[in-house]
């Protein structure tokens, strides 16, 4: 890849979507919140800011947390009444266990391989390619805002920082991997921690030992009823039913010792419209009934992280307009739901209608041989340009 890089960078500067993706993948941007040696977004933010500046965009680079970087690039009117946001994140997960060169950016059989190729440098490349061509013939009305953020893979300090500083738009496309399906809704999640406290004792002393691990197991068994209830409830038309699973369970010190502590970490996937307090109450109610039945059970339940589910109506101008752009370019774009959580949720909560549309399969994200279909990257770029021009021409 090093020998090819000068040619790749030349073509990237000319807006070639695949070359942009190659250059991005070849630039490490592992999130340091996930991997201590991660380089973060500094180098890649400098790269994309340079491209946008060269193309004539109005560029802002910000630092939402120490040594973490966002890039904003505006193309169009200087004081726009209408703004379309094109959003992607610059960071990636770590590279441990990968079976390919994570930063080799190799092209083979229509696939670009490397860490972040699918999640989501292919999508970022499509945004940048669209931005290049929009800058060649700037929209007469409104502006496109290219918003490339830090830290999506960990704590989302990038997106939250932009919103706290007044980021506004009339609509947004988040180019996470959807296989070019239009996804106006996605699930949310809650992380729950249950800490069971028993009484440590020698394994030969059941008269004084209280088994915290056993109590955790009993709780999981009782939660089967909740799982069955979730699966029997009305399904969301795009997302199906809500779910939960136990992620980790840790307790005990040795086979001959009654475990004094057991910590259970669970995840509940939520649907649009579900109230977080009501979700929490279901888990708390089952735990409380167990305590009443067995006074030896001592446990506390708490939330450790909440990310909201979200949706935009499938009949909205945003969804219908994106679908029309896809049809115009003969790109098959079914309307589906995203089971994963993405930062479209933050945008919708801030009053910016946001849908997901991007190249690549979510099944390839974070994989040990991550890749993206280069044809999808090119198709996405063309759709984004056509949609952006049409969206900005329409009056609010």
C-alpha cells in the first residue's frame, strides 16, 4: 500500500470515493478509550480537514475532549436557512485478533479490507466524495454540513460536544453500514448491573455460607419469564421485538468457598417509545419478589449506561426523498430497521431528523477480516450528492 499511496492520495483529492476510503483505512484511528495504544482521530482529522479546505469548504476542527477531534465542513451559502447534515465517525475499534493487515487498505475482488473499512470509513469516504462534487457546483440554496466525529465507538464525546455547541440542521443522513438500505429507526439499549452479596464460608459450612452465585443464577432463571413476555408483545414494524441478555457474570474465589459476591451485567435492547423507567421497573420487580420469597437474597440493581432508541416516520420527507434519489440512480434501497444503536439517536433527540444510509454490512463491522463493498461506497456517494441537491432546493 505504501507504494500506491501517492496515487491513492492524488485520486482522493479528486473526489474518487474508493481512493478516499483507501486513504482513510490506511490512516490508523483506533479509539484510545477502547485500546490504550489507540492513536485517536488527530491524524485522520487533519487529513479530512485538509481535503475539505482544499475543496473550498468552510472548515472547523474542534477538540471535544483532550486530543480527540471533530471536523465540520460547510458547503453552500454562508448564512443558510436550510442545512443537510452528512454524518460519520472517524474512530474505529481496536485491531487485536485481526487476520489481515488492519491498515493495509488492500483492494481485492471489489472489496476494500482493513480496520474501519465497513465501520465506517466506507461511509465517511462516500460523504467526502459527495462533498467534493457538491463543492464543484455549490448548492444555490442552503448548505451541506459534513460532520465527522470522534469517539462514537466509546463515549460519543464528539457528537455530544457538537450538539452542546449548537450544531443545527434540518435533516441528517448518518452513513453507518446499512447495505444501502434506508433505516429510519434503530434500537436503543440499557446496561444493567446487579450485585448479589452472600456470605463467604468454608465449603463444608452450609449453615453459615450464603451463595451469591446461586442467587444470581436464580435471578437469571426468573428472567426467562420476562424474555417470553418481550417476545409476545407487539412487534415494531421495522425492529421486531425488544430483547435482553446476560453479558457477563463474575463471582467466587475458589471451589471450596461460598462466594460472597457475584456481579451480573446485562443488556436490554429497547424499542422506540419504551420508557426507561418502565424497563427498569420490570427487572426490579422480579428481583424484589425473589427477596420477599428468600430473605437471604441481598442484591442491588442499577443502570450503568442508557442509549435511546429512535425513529423517523417512514413517510417523512427525509426518507421519501432519499428513496427517490436511490430510484433515480437505480439503487435498490429497501426501508429497514437497524438493530444496533448509532448516533442518529442523539441527533433526533436534538430535533434534527436523522436516518441511517451507508455502504457495507453491519455483520462485517468490527470483524477480524473487516471489508466493505467498493461498489456500495461509490453508489452511496452518488446518492448523497443527488439527495443533497434536491433536499436543499425544497422549502422548509
